[in-house]
């Protein structure tokens, strides 16, 4: 029994369910999901006005910005009026320092969260305790859609720390009876530990897994290859790009649906998957603007968003760095929430060829994860015209697979790219326990 984690679990339960407005928000969200477009717009405008008022009166950064630009609190009368504000970048937030933190909350009423440090400097996000309860209610509704209730046990394969990544002599999982969470160490995930994790998941009678696609995929593939049967109610994935082949493997191995969801680390925007498999932008959470990237593909948009709930450190029109593919389709679930086709990785994750072509992480990982008997991979571009494909083979990987792999690479990557295949034991994970599918070292 890990007492530190047990105490942490009890504290989480209090913060997430009882200190904040979890129950009220949960009831509210059960109703608002069936609201029509104008009712949803009404909610958004009300929350936006409250937010702007709060920012002007308690956040020095916004007071200064609004005074400088002549933006009045009363001038926000429609959702379009948000455009009076400039786009807020990560750099702006770093430069603003403490001036972007609300003076309303004492430090003891706030918690710190970190955003991933994979694409530059990590950002410290101050969150007020009330927003944590609300956030939890939003996520619980996603779990409800996936058929996972409050009483169900869930296993986590995310960046949560169980033991230090460099320790291998300790137990690699921990069960929190308060939150009913089985936390597995993603940092120690390999083909061997994946089998162990599958057994632990069975032993704890877990209903669902929530994790990074690359991590859940590895456990699924190991179960599938080794004939380990593990049936789940559902799998939830987030934070990395989920490719179709990963989704299929997870679905087959665990005999369930995969609910992929998106949440910006800065708590400004969330996109959840409903029972019918559509990605829905959640309007009660924030005001999400989709700005076309330009070029030939009109459906590719970047996400700029304003979060309604984290009043400790409010972000207005934040440039998330994330991309979605839009669609005109409506969902048959009956909810009037906007639908997007897919959510893809960060802009920075691309391979560039000498002739100027760019390949995003999605297509490349799709190719790699679709190859037989390769459990993990990563593409590193170390110079223009040269990439290294690192891969971790499974036990069944053969000479034939290697040749098939080489053929796929020849077929999918342009001739001008020199490709080095590098067999490795493990792919290094980021500080958050994620795998970056594509690493560009050429800037
Ligand atoms: Zn739907």
C-alpha cells in the first residue's frame, strides 16, 4: 500500500467532488447537453460577460490591455465581440508573469498544473479550487457518454507518477480506493510490463482505461498478440493523435469502443466523443474559435479558445497550438454541439523535405502503427533530407516484417528523403510520459 498516494487520493476526492461545485455542475451539464443552439449561445454569452467583468476587475494584465485598447466591459454584447481582444500566445502568458493571475483568490485556494514542455518552455497554470470541481464534472460527463459511471473503476495510462521513472524495483501501479482509480506507470511501459498491467487490470475488475493512445495501444497489441483476453466497457484516449489503426487494434483487443477526447492543457477548450462516435466541441466549457489555416485545405483550423471556468488564471482567445479538421455533418445523438471530424497534433510536429513538402505526425504514425509487430515508433528528423525511424519490435518481429516495413517507407516517403531505420529497446518518453510521434531537430 502506497500511503502517500492513498492520502493524495483522499485529497483528490475532496477537491474534485466536495470542495467545489462538482455535484451542481454535474446536474446542470446533464440538462444543458439537450439545449438548442440559441439556449447554448445564451449560456455562452452569460459566461463570457461574467468572465470579462471578472478579468477587468481582478486581473491586472487584462485591465491594462482593455484600457489600452479601449475595450469596455459593457461592449461585450455578442459572442463575436470577443474579437475585440487580440489572440493570446504562450509567449504573452510567459511575459505577463503574475499579472495574468486574478487577485481574487489567495494562493492557498489555488493549485498549480503544468502544461507539457515538449514544444518549448513549460507553462505553470494556476487553477482555483472551484474550477477543479467543475472541470471534473465536465470530464465525468464524457465518461457517462462512454458508459463509465461514478462507481466504476478506471485504469489510467497517462502521465501520473506512481514511482520515479528510473526505479524498476518497485510496484509499477497503485490503486486509489477513494477515486476508484488504478494508476499504472506509463513511464515503465514496455512489452513485458504491458502483460503485467493487463493482469492487474483484470484483477482489479476495471471497467475502462483512460490513457494516451500510444500507451493503451501498446497494452492492447500485447494482449492481442499474446492471446490475453481482456474485455472492457470502453477506452478513453487523449493528448496524442489517435490513428485509425490504433483505434481498431484497441477496439479489437478490448472488445469495446474508443472515446477519444481533447482538452487543452490550459483549460480553455474541450472536445468530447459522444455515444455515436462524433467529436463534439463543448460550448458550456469555453468559447472555441476555429480559424482556417489557409492554403488548399479549408477544413483545417487552429483552435483559439476562451475558457469560462478557470477564473484564477483566465485565458481570453488563447492560441492552443492544436489543429482540428472541421465538417458540416451533424450528429444523430441529438445534441446541438458543433462537430469536428478529427483532432490532430501540434503544428510543430512535421517532417520537411528538401523540396518543401511537409508530412504531419498523423500520416506518418498511421503508416508505422499499421505495420505488423512494431509496438512503438518515433520519427526523428535530424537534418533536411534525412530522418531516423526508431522502432521497438515485438517478440514476433521477423526479417519479413522488416522488409515490409522498408517497402511501406519507400512507398510513402519521397525519394529525396534518406531514411535510417534504428531498432531500439524503448522510445524515450517526455516529462509527461508521452511519446512524441515526430521530433524535428531542424527547427
Ligand atoms: Zn453526438
